[in-house]
């Protein structure tokens, strides 16, 4: 696996689990908080619903009490009590009750019952119900309700109490269809402390239905009202209100849509054992919120107001919140992955580049460098690589220089041996030829043609030129060891300049010697051989300099030695020629003006003194020859001066001069 992939996985592993943990915890906490808030809101909604139902019932009770105190009813009671004919009072009461019902459409009917359950006056659904007979007391009777439960319960009411009947469907007779659900409110009627009967007010249940139907939005669920009855068990669990009309009043309609049949027995038992709470239906997952209260003032008979809520719709804000958290988490995840990839790339990309440069370095490209300004560990590694590359390049240069010097020394040695032997074999015959030419020239008669005399002179001169070349070969081949002693180099330089002053003046070249600024320690060497080197170098500089130019000689201490610089203002040395200037017999001078041995001999002398000789040249800027010789304190002959390394760098870069 690549390093970038590893870093990406590492960063992702370091950041994603905490992020996921935070998101999961935030989602769980938010979901739980919202769920708790939903539960509180639903219970609060139930409490408000109970309060509205109780308020509605209290208003109906107040209506019944107020109706029991109206004067027209009291005059009717007075007429009944006096034993006279209450017909007129009865008619006025019926007209009043009819007007009252028209004013309050929620009232289904109003009737007056005597103590035997006879209905003496009855107004129902906007009409007066006429009597069907006469009772034992001689008063007209509409119907007898002594067998009805609401009448039996009314006999136990206190004087100022209003009784509430069961909430049920109305029924005229068993063979008739049910009329809409209603509630009867019964209050005792007394005159002079004596109970005369009961005023019964029938109230439609429609208003209660509308109120319960609007408790909760239809998409979230629905409300229901059921009866809790531990005395009249057939009514226990009956739905008094349900949005599905077919599930209401199972006891009267004789079907199984009881609380346990609709919600399930576990939920029904939970509702029966707790006054309020919440239960989740296992099949549908719906939530049942319930609150039990008694409009009868009897704990064994109560109503249960409940809400069946669709959990998905109810907790939709939770899902939306979780979706938002998931979206934020996804964005954060993508951001983390992007940042991780960027961070991994920021680490691995420089490493890959460094690895590529390492491969190039291993393949031999010593010029490769990182050159970074980063201040981190990668930057430190890059700088270490640059240091390594610099060290390898320097070591390569030193090795190349050493190999070049070794090759040059070996070549000079082999050429020297060959030249020495060849010069020795040629020198004797050449001396004989020169001597004979001299004798013939001296003994020529006066009448010899001028052409013959000129040819003899040319022969003698050519022999002398060959003798000089052969002498150079002998000097080059001998490579005599120097006789070392302390040499005052400034004095030796001045003597060499004096030897060549006339020749320089003849060529229109000035010699400029800049005295060293401080004392120069003596060098350990052979003054004759060192002067030979100085003369060779100065002579080359003079010959390469144009008219009206100057050759400058400077001297300074360099490390553990002394460096002498000879700089001319000539045209310089071509680059392709610069590497060959120390080869024997190589010269850039015109034919006949140089043997090509001057710098070769000088190189050998300087090498035997433990020094170095370097040539620097720039196109059109002349040539500078640097002689580096060790001082007596620097270790003597055979120990090269370290300053010469920089010179080889310029030898292959710089330009043109003439040597010989």
C-alpha cells in the first residue's frame, strides 16, 4: 500500500470514529429530547382536552341548574303542589322550554319527571310532545321512565347536585333505530324543602364529537373517548367517540369494537391500570396517549380520553433532524476526507519527488537538487539530500581531478621516458650534422653562389632548432628531483620579471607586479626549477597578450601555501583546447614558435613540489594561471595544496588563450 493511502487511512481512522461517535450521540440525544418533548406535548394536549370536556360538561350542568330555577317552572310546580289544574302553567312551561331549545340547538330535549318516573312535560327536538295518558295523580303523562337507569340514579342525587347519565345512543323503544348519542343532565326539583321530581336536560353529543375530532391533525392520528366502568361491565371499554362511527357504542350495537378489541388486550390492560400514560402498539407501532377522568365523580366510572398517534408522522421532526445531522455528518465526512487527502498529499508528494531525485542521483545525475524552503521534517530531509548530493558531487569532482592528475602524471611519465630515450638517440647524429654544416659554411669559397650559402645557413638553423627541441625533451624526460630549500617567492618572482622585461617591452606588453599586502612565508622548493616554471608561464602570457596590454602578477597566502596568479588580457583559450594544454607537444602557437613542452615541464615541476597549477580562462577576458605551492610549515613537497579544487570547475567552463 502506498504511503499516501496509508496516511489517508490513518487520518481517516483518527478523525472518522470520533466524528461518527459525536454524530451518533448528537442524533441519539436530539431524538430522545424531541421524543420526550413530543410526549410532553401529547400529554399536555390530553390535559387540555380533558379540561375542555369537563368545561363543556360543567356548562351543561350550569344550564340545567339555571333552567331549574326559571320562574315559569316554579309556577308550574306551585300549580302542581296546590292540587289545582296546572294546564295553563303547563302550556306556558312547554312554550318556554320550546323557545329555550330553539335558542340552544345543542339541547335535544327537556322533560319534567315526577317521583314515579312519569314524564309530565316534554319538549323534544323542536316540538312539544303531547301526553299519552293520565297518571294516578290525575295529571297528564307523556311517558314513564321509572325503568331507566338515569331515573334510578337520580333518586340518589343531593338537592343541589346535577347527575350525569351514561353517554349513549338514544332509544325510544327496542324495535326502533338508535338516535344520535346524547348525555342527560338531571337535577332534583324541590318546593318548600319537599322533592317534587326531576328536571332532565338531554344534550346532543355532536358538540363533543367536533371538539374531539379537532384535537389532533388527521395526518398524525386521531382522538378517542372510551368508558372505564368497573360496575357496569358491558359498558367497560366502550368507545364513546371514535372517528370510525362503526366502532362507537359496541354495547348497544352489539359488536366487538371494544377498547381491547381495537387496541389489543395489552394496551387495554395498561389503560385500565394507569390513570395516564403512553403505550406503543406492537403491531402497528402507533402510540396511544391516554388520560382518565370521571365526569360522574365516581372513580369506578370514568372516561378515558386518548390519542392514537402515528409514530412516523408524530416523530417526523426527529427524522428530519436526524436527516439534517446525517447531511451535516456527510458534509463533514467529505470535508475530512478531502482535508485528509490534501494533508496526505502534502506529506507524500514531496517524499515522492525526493524519491524520484534519489533515483536520479543513484543513476548518476549528481546535479539534481531539491532546493526547498519548507521548515518541517520534509524540508529537513530535502536539505539533507541536497547536502548528500553536494558531498557526492564534490567527491566526484575530487575523484575526477585525482584520476585526471594520475592519468596526466602517467602520460607525462611515459612520454618523458620515450622522449628522453628518443632525444638521446637523435641528439648525437643531429650534433654531427650541425657541426658538419658549420664547417662547410666556414670553408665555403668566396665564389660560391648565394643560394648555396643560404641553404647551408638554413640547414644549420634547423639543426639548432632541433637541438633545442631535443634539449627540451631531455629536460622533460629527466624529471630531476628538486633540491629543496627555503625560497623567498616574492624575490623569485621579481627576478623572473626582470629576465623577461625586455622581451615584454619589445612586444608592447607591460608587466605589472602587485606586491603582497603582508609578509609571505617562504616556500620549500628548488629555486631554479620554480624560476623555470615562472618564466614559462610569464612568457606564454606575454606572447598571448596584444599590443598595449598588460600582464598582472599577484601573490597571496592561500590556506597552508602561497598562490601566484599570472593574468593576461589575451583572447583566451578555447574550451575544447583547455583540457589539453598540459599535454606534451601540444601548442596553440604558430608552427615553429613553440615546442609544446613548456606547460608540460612546468606541470611536472609543480607536481614534484607538492603544488598545483590551474588555468582559468573566459572568452574575450584573457587567461589566468594559478600556481599553488606549499609553505615550509605546510608539510613540504609531495603534499598538494587543497585550494586548487575550485580551479577545475572553471577549467571546463572558461574560454580561450594560446599556450606553448
